[in-house]
C-alpha cells in the first residue's frame, strides 16, 4: 500500500481525495495542496479529511505532458505497447502523452483512429491523445471530427514509418487545417542522396542546413496562417528561423554524435544527433524553446544492433525526459520554473487541455522528486525496448506520481489509474468508439 498516513479531522470539504502537505511552491512559499474530483481544490492550510503525503524536502512539480511519443503496439509490440509505454511515462513523471500517427498501419482514416483510441483506452495507464496523419489520401475534416488532437507529425521529408509529403499536398493540408482551427505539427527535414553509413554521414544526409531549409519552406507554403508547431528542431539556426512554436528533445540537448562511435546505430535518430558545438549552440536557445518533448521512438536491441544503414532511426526517452532536466536544475544549469513551463504548462496550452499546477481548478497531476540524482541504467526503466542512450547520465526520478488526484505510482509500484482520452476540439462521437 502507498506509504502515507490517514488523519481524521472535521472539514467542510468532503470531496478531498489527497492532501500534499508542506509543498514548496515555485515562488518559495510552503503550503498544503488539497486535491479532489481530479483537480486542485485548495492551496493553503489543510482542508479536508483525506490521505496525506508529506512533501518536506521534495521537489513537487506539475506532471509533464509529453506531446511527442510513438507508443508502437500491434505488429510492433515487441518494441513497445500502450501498457509498457505508459508505465515508462508514469515512472518518469509524465501523466499525459500524445501519440503520433505513423504507426503500422498509419492512422490515415477514422476507423484506424478509432482502433488506436480503443487500444489506448483498454491498455494505457496514463492520459493520452492521438494525432492524425497528414497524407494526400487523408480526409482531414473526418479525422478532426473523429477526435484527432493535432495533425502530424507531418513529414516534410521521409522518416521512420512516414513518407515525405509534397509541397503542393502540404500547402493544401495547411489550408484545410487552418479552416478547421487545428494545429499542424511538422517534422522539418530534407534528405540528400549521400550514402548513410555512419553517424557522421547521417548528420550530413539530414543536415542542419536541410533542416533550416525545410523550416523556411513550410512557412512559405503556409499561406493562410495555419497554427504550426515544429517538432524536434535540432539546431540554433532552425529555431531562429521558426515562426511557430518550437519543440526540442532531451537527446538533442544532452547528446552529441561525438558521444558515440561513428558506426554505432544506437545513436541513430531523425533528426540526427549533431556535433558537440551544435549541441551547445542549441542549449543556448533555451529561452526560445517552447516545449521539451521526448520523441519516444523505441526499437528493440536486435532492431538497433544491425549494420548501420539497415538499423532503424529512433531512441526511447519518455521516462528520462523530466529526470534528466531535473538533474540540470539541481546543478544550477537551468531553472525549475523553465522546466515546469516547457514540460507541463506550455504543452497543455498548445493542446488546449486543462493544465496541471498549483492553482485551484488546475488538473491534479503531480510528480514528487527527491533531491538526489542517480545514474540512469537501462535496468531501472520500464520500456519494452530494453536500452537507453542516456546510460550513466545523472537524473532525478520521481518517487511518487499523482494523476487525477490519486497516487498511480510510488516507489516502483503502479496503482489503479483512470486515464483520460483528451480528444481534439473537433470531436464528434462516432459508432466506432467503445
């Protein structure tokens, strides 16, 4: 059973389900936070008779929203599925994920979308949303009505399980998405004809210049002012050029291609890991980065341990997203406030879902962290893929995670959860949902 004490006291707030005591808020104030009906009901002195957790000496953060994950499943279940992927999310302090549509088969019609949502409803331990593919054959209004959270990631150039879209098709898609009031998420790359046989060449095939060109091209094609979000930008110049919201991954912030032997396929990802010099320039744009998301894209050890040109691109990361950043907070490299903004508040705002936080009415999703970094090992993680590129990096993992006002993870043990499907704004109920 979770390790907290029940205390009885008279109160008018009978809806309280959990009380977080002695929470140090980002302002430095220490307060108790009362949770009930899935929301924060009071910040201040204790209100209610409910289970309590003493948060003295802990970092208490609004749980993260990872807007870019690939939960696999189906024929790719050996890599990951909704159960293992959502366990990884919760164990890293992430209570909401947004699944990308380049699954096998891809989410290109309402029926497949319904199947994807049903799979998550039946198996996910955490909250979730699902995006729609953007292809010439995808009827975007139907996907919007089906409940797509956003459109994409839309591949400006081909990547793992995703075909590149033509300029003409993307221009039309952006017009449609704008007319629906939706959000277009863009995988901005160009791919050269060079032979891709190692990490150095991979960086050249999907070059920083090519990424910059793709960002500029997408903005040129966006003639109607569609809301655009750029996924996993990997260079300073691309961020400087981007007019929409900007997402960066932990692997581009923490890793460079020099961290790996040049023939090591475990460092292969799209966009590629860049040089250490470029990584430092990227980190220098910290204040411009809107969102940190994992691009959690697991492949098995056998998948990755192939000859470089045959090995798939992609690395796992949802469980280490927040813990890696908190290690940087602990050593004073970045601020706690900025981490909360980039991993929780701004992602929720972008998606239009209720934010988690310290105000009455906020979603009652929190992660409690000790102030003790530890080295990352693959054995401590929950992804089915069984490895991590962050082996040995220092990280701060949560001891307790709360979702909907109830403890769903504590000290390595998972408890019953009631995850929510966050549908997009165009959702209309259809018969293919349970």
